[in-house]
C-alpha cells in the first residue's frame, strides 16, 4: 500500500506509519484474546475448585478462609473482565473503566498475599507446612490462580496512569470485602469460635489493640502491594507493543 501523508503526497514515512498501525492493531487483538483466554481459565479454575471444596464443607463456614474468599473475588473479577473485553472486541470501543481496573488490581493484591503466605509457610522453620498438594482445590487456590491472576494483571491489564496516594487504597478493596464477610460470620455466630481461622479476628477473646494492630498491618501491606503491583503493571503492560516503532 502506497503511503500518503495528510496532504495526499506519497511519503515513505506515511507507509511506515501504516505498517506500525497494522502491527499495533494486530498485537492489540492478540492482547484482548489472551486476556479473555486467561480470564476464562481463571473462572473455570475458580468455580471448579470452589465446588470441590463446597462438597467437603457445604456450609457458609467455607467462607472463613482468606484463600476461598480471594478465589471468589478473583473469579468474579475475571468474569467482569471477560465481558468488558468481549464488548471492546465486538463493538470496537474501549469500555474498561477505572472501577474494572481497581477490581482487577485488588484481586491481584489478594492473590499476591495468598501466594506469599503459601511460600512463607513452606519454610523449614514451620514444622507443619500448609498442605498445598494434597487436594485439587488447595493447589488451585494457593498456586495456580495466584500465579495466573497476578501475571495476567501485570501484563494484560491496560494501566490507567500513575495512581495517586488515595487511589492506591482502592487496591485494598478485597481486604475490606474479606473483613466485612468474616466479621459478619463471627457476629452472627454462624462461625463458631473454634473455626475462626486467625486468632486476631476473635474480637470477643482478644484485646481490641490486637485487632486494631492487625487491621492496620493488613491494610498497610495491602496498600504497599497495591502501589508496587500497579507500578509494575504500568511498565510491563507495554511489552505487548515492544519494538513497534
């Protein structure tokens, strides 16, 4: 195709620009398709692992674990992302809003926390390791979904720019989601004291300062991870379009 500039005059630079644009559109299409495929895999793994665990514990008490709630949150986020990407491909328009980005960021933070806890629990200093290979749901929730969820966000999600200090707090949405859920289970007494997974959540039997310290610590970690993961996303997401120009 001959290259013509805006004045209708043939130009090698215009031809090069044409090729650059075609390459960009092709990679953009591959990026969206990859987004959909990985998100669909996360949805499948999330639903199947949850149903596997539900067969063993068919009660609301299954939602007491950070890992289970994180899987549910990430699965919902992946489903939302699939819908957004399909609309963008079909109607050739960008519909991804900041709310979708922060849902995905928060899910990535949750999965990163889960994966770090899993790795830490496997250190020799712990006599009883967290069993991650003994059940399908355990391996999927502790390893596969965290790896897929974080990697997918870092490389496939389109950044919305450098986040402000206030915006970084939105990456802790899942922390709030989990806190509200677990405290509601405890307050309603649907979760007996012996089944509370983390001692600092048992606000009836521990000093309020322990609960407050734990809350500050968890939110601080979530905030810092939200900041770093969003920064890595800004840098790595452009790998799809590397060497185009």
